[in-house]
């Protein structure tokens, strides 16, 4: 089976095959092959719902793989909805073995996505009155990035780059390996000219001296200030003066987010949106 790591259905098919292997022997041994049953997705914890559309695709792909054609999903609550304990998100009716094969992947995916969406909504609400973007990062679960990035958007935050392929981000190690800020930027711009690629260039700075160096060299789109104090963030924004887009990063939490936002930066990136979010409790129950 040919798969595409940037295609949601491909990732779902791989996840199903990972779980089922040579067969769901629990269901095959105990549930009649022609049994038609129903189940409902129950909310067991308040939060923001995410992954409903993905769950529908999981059921579709399970049906395709195992050549079962009867499956009906009645969606009652949609992605982005605020949910509370006891809510029913959807009901599903179809081949019993199919429902059981898809159950765990549906739950794992929706619980994780809903947890991220809940945390992203919580964080975003802290700065919703300010002209600043809350950005995610590449600190995601391998082979689950598409789902986590989708959950971030559902929660109200903004996707940064999806991967190494859609932006040039010159972080501290790139700068050090290149021999400094100027050679790093110069080589990046030459690379874009030679390859004909149309990518933004972002560069990370560690202090105000490096900000000054980037301003001298130019040639970038975004300047990131990593782990700056609030005073230095304000000074960096003043120095940059709108010439380039600005981004703050480093130790962004619920306690620090608003203080960083009011310094005047354009964006704030937080790996915590994905790597610190706790899954939301959901359950698929027969009825």
C-alpha cells in the first residue's frame, strides 16, 4: 500500500493496520460476522470537541479495508463545540465487527485532538482581545502531526510551519553551524535563488545583540526572540519597528502568555499547545 505522510487517510490506514494486524481476533471469535449493532460516543469530561470529521473518515476507511458497506453515522455535535459530561457526540450503526475494529482508533484520535483543542481554546482566550497570533510548533507526536495541527486550529490557535519543508527557520544550531547570523542568512537566500523555492525565512535570536545583527543584515521575513525577558522583548520590538514580523518563544504558559502578548510581538509560539495538552475523556458505548 502506497502511503503519503501528509495525507490524513493514508495515516489512518496505517494506524488501522498497526492495530488490527492479521485480524481482530477478539471480535472474530465472539461476534457474529453479520451482526448489525449501534454505539454512541459519550463525553466524560468538559472541554472542546475535536476529531469528529476524522472519526467519520476512520469508520469509512475501516469499512473500505474490510469491504463492509453498511455504516450510518448520525453526528449530533461538531468540531469546535463546547461539550460537557454526558453529551452524546454521535451515534454509529453498522456491522458490529467493523465498529469494534474502529473503536480504539476513533477514541485515541478524538481524545487526543479534543485535549489539544481544549487547551488551545483556553490559551487563545487569554489574548483574544489583542492583535497577536498564538502559534503552534513542530513539537508534535510522530505520524500524528496532521491531527494535532488540525486540533490546534479547531481550538482557535494558528498553525506555524507544518514541517521542515514549508519554511526556512534558522534556529540557534543552524546559526552556529553556519558560522553566524550573516552567513546563515546569506546562504539561505542563495539557496532560495538557486532552487527557485518561494519560502519565508525566519531566524531565531538569543539576545538584543543578535537582533541588531539581523537588522543590519536584513533578508528575512520573521525575527524570533527566544527566551527574552519582557523588557528585552519590548526593546526588540521597538528596534525592529515593523520592518519584519516578530515572534516570541520560550517557556510560554498560561501564566506568562498575556504578559508576552502585550509587549507588541506579532506572534507567540508555544510547544505546550501540543506537548502539554491532556487528552479529553471520551467513551464509545453500545446501546
